[in-house]
């Protein structure tokens, strides 16, 4: 656990508070253990997810903010999409764009999942 206490003064032991640096410090004890970590949208990025997978052998699942530059524009535009529609993109993992209701969008990123299977019972990915 790391407590965020605001901006740190310029001292010899100052650590970066960037989301990526905090995550990399927190996962050190489980690096190379083939575990999965769940992120909130503050910490999730495509770049960080790929780095953690390659360098630490840890998969991630998390929501991702729509203002990330790695998100394709067609995944964010809700005007041309129907309610309950889904879009998937694949690289080292899966990016999902889901429209639960008109005007609302949910983006999720996973390096643990590699297909677009939908659960027949629930209708969810």
C-alpha cells in the first residue's frame, strides 16, 4: 500500500506520483507470478498494461478513461452506435467499448482476455 500525501518536496528520497510509477512500485512483490491485477480508470493505460505484461508477467483488467490517446475514435463516439452495442479491439489484450444506454460509454482493457466471447446467460463479455 502507498499513501498519497500530496506533492512531495524536493528531497533526496522523492518518488514519482505518476499512476504508472505507483503501479510499478506496488506490483514489485508479485512480479513474475502470473497473477492478475484489477485497475480503476485512474491507473489503466494501454502502454502500462503492455509493459506490465511483458516485463512483469502480470495480466490486468480495468476500466479505462475515454480521453486516453490510445483509444480509437470509433470506440468513443456514441452518436452512431445503438444501446447495448459492443466493439472489440485486440493487440496484446482486449479493449472493449460498451454502450449500456444512450449517451453512456464504458471502456475496459484486459491483457487476460483475448477474444470477444459473450456469456449467453448474462449477455455480458
